[in-house]
C-alpha cells in the first residue's frame, strides 16, 4: 500500500533521460564519436552546449558544418551504436526513482506513462535495462511517432489522449527547459526535477524538487498546484526540437 495516498486521480507523465535514467553523457558521447570521425574533437562542456535541446540529426549536421565535411554514411546508426556501447548492459535508475515508482504504482495504479524525445525502441531498452519498464506497460510515447519534439506540446497531448485523460489531470515530471515548456504549453502542471537544489524553475509556476524520494508527496499534493505560466504568447507553429 502506498505510503502517500494520492488525494486526486492525477495522471503522471515522466520524461525519460534526466528523470528516470541518466544517459545524457552517453548520448553526447555517441554523437561526439561521429564528430571525431569527421576530425572534430569536442570537450564535455562543448558537447553539452552544442547538443542540448536538439535532435540527433541536427547535432550531426551542426558538427558537419563545424568540421566543414560531410558526415559518414549511417551517422545516426553509428552514434546510437556508440551510445549503447557506452551505456552497457545495465542502467541504474536515478536515485530514488525505484522507490518513487513503487509508491506511485500503489497510489495511482497504471495512471503513469513516459513521453520522450527518444525513439520508442531506445525508450523500451533503457527502461528495461534500468529494471523499471514494468511500471509503464505499453504506455510509452515517442516524439518520433508524433513527429513533434519538445518544446512542441503535441507529444504530451498525444500521450494524454491515448491514455484517456485530460491535460488538466496530468502532472509532468521533467528536468529540461524544453520539456518544461512543452508541458506548460500543453496546459499541464509541472514538477521539475533538479539534482542541484539551487537550480531555479525553468518556467514560472514549475515546482522544483531535488530528490525523487519526494515525488510521491508532490504528486499527492499536485491538486494544489496552478498551471505554470505559458511561455508562448500564441501558438506559433510548434515544431521545436530536442
């Protein structure tokens, strides 16, 4: 039985990387490996700056421009293979995630899903390697299937529609600015995970928290949250990237 029973039937939407698992360094390393094949060497700081909030193909195109050469054939395949090599056979979920999911599963049952900019196959593989795939059943939603990447809200809206819930019922757990913006634009409440307690909210109204062990209590009290301030004055065609 849940230690923190949820007052209202919230539906919890999780991002994947940086929220449930942390594979960003491996992702960046896989993309940077393609850059090295083009004669371009990037520091960790440069990788973070260049790759953050972009689709993989955009990162490869950007490196090709910097290196002034064409990328190798099958560059995305090479990058993903290198990323999986760096990850290995086992991924540790972010500290506290296993506890939070067990508590939430008891409190909200199957009212949880994952909505990620990653391809569906990668989502399944990483959740399985982390030992937490069983919490989500088939409720996995990829930007590649919607053809819309965060900060475009359509991924979150599709997830809500497919799961039979309204945006107002949803609480999104995110860590990145583009993810927070997507959730806000979808009309959903946002819990922003940050390992550094000094990190401010990416958007006014987003609630930050430094430990996944706090998540069940935050979901329990999510009915008290107001939607975060919408960052878009108008719905200028979305189609942002991540």
